[in-house]
C-alpha cells in the first residue's frame, strides 16, 4: 500500500506496533518491521543501557525501518532522546508530555517524529510543534488514556480534515475490518497494541498473555481517573484500586496502592494477583497467541475480504 504514512516512514504496510512497556522489546519490533510494518521498541520500561542494547539487537534482526517510543514522563526521557540520536534511529514516537520538548532536537538530527494524543487540543498543539504525524488514541486502548475518554471512532472523525499532517489511529483495533474502517474515516495508518502484546514475540510473561486471550467482554475497565486514566485487566490489583476509588480514596492513597514496579510485576514477571495488567478493550476479541507473521497474514486477509465486500454494500442510505 502506498499512502502518506508508508511514504513518510518508509514502510510497506501502514501497521505500527504499540511501544508498550514490558511487551515491546527488539524481538517484537524487528518482527513487525520484517513484515513490512513499523515495529516500535518501548523505552518506557527500559533503563538507558537496556534501550541501547535493544536498539543494537533490532538493527541486527531487521534491515527495515523501526522506531522507538519514548514517554516523556519517564525520568530517563532526555537520556533516551540522546541515545536514539547517537544510535541513528530513524523514527521516534513521543507520548505523555509536551511535543515541543524534543521535536526540534530530534528533527534537527534527521529523525521523523510522531506524537500520541487523545484529544483535538493536543493534536493541534502537536502539529504546531512540528511533528511529522500524530497518533490519535481512543479510550479503548490499554494503559494510560485521555481524561476526555473519547472513543477512537469519534476522535478520528473529529480530527480528519482539521490537520495538515497524517493521522495514525490507535485504540480498539485488532482486525483487518477495523483497519479498513479507520482508513475510510481518514486514517493513514493504524497502531496496534493489545494484539501484538499477546503475540509470541512479545516480551510479556506467558501468564499475562494467557490472561489476555482468556479475557471476555467487560474484563477491562478504565480506572485511576484522579491520577491518569488507565485501562486495566481485572484481577487482584484491579480489585484493590476499585475498592479504593469506590470509597473516595485521595490521590495520595491511590499512589500508595499503585506503588512502584506493579506493571513490571504483572506484565513482565507474571504475577496476576499483585501486578498491574494494562491491556486494551479489544482483548476480548483476541483468542489465541499468534506469531507476528501469522498476525499480519490474518490482518491482510481480513482487510482484503472486507474491501471486497464494500462493492456489494448499497451506495445509498
């Protein structure tokens, strides 16, 4: 496929993997890039030396373009920026912060910059900051979400036509039909998280992957609205947060419950009772652990079949 995102990122397929903490290491990123998409290394859960190691290994595992996702709220974000420049990474996705902070520095070093937003205000702000594209992420997505709780369907339709830069859509996408729908609404690409989080190449623990494919409708909920809205899979840690929020816990008490290392404990170490389990609403549609190659084959088949069905749809409503 040739479109603005494929041309910008020098990729063959407008499918981008999420830069997910504890899931998106070099194995997943290189596998996605080898399929013609854009694989992202998730720097949010990596110390600087670990990030550099993953970048080097990804270079060895693929000849195609890959990128790094850098959450700006991470205390090591400035060091991570220097590392991607030193290692000549071609694409950086920034999130959870002001896009103006690092965009010029990255672009001055020849790096393509994409910023993740959850509302129109920050989409326009990112465009003004000079980013090359944005990811508009609906509240169906796993992990941290926008306080507006705007759905993917509403957000892409709201932004299409208002921006001069390409739009990538994220949140609630796990099938070829959903990819086609986003393209019809004005997206130039899609970013997929949950489906790749449960893939064979994901660095997440097998316990977490099993919990994802076992998830049913309603098994993820958005919590921590007083802090930063976060979509979690129900479980032991979720129950503690739910109970605290229902009794009106303060921000300080919620921070104490969350603690440090809970995401690593759940997603990377496989503690389903005490760990935090971040995953998207679309997990209820993921029923098996597939390789990245199998995922791409599935998405391409579903996309082609959905596109063929379009010819039989009535041209009037």
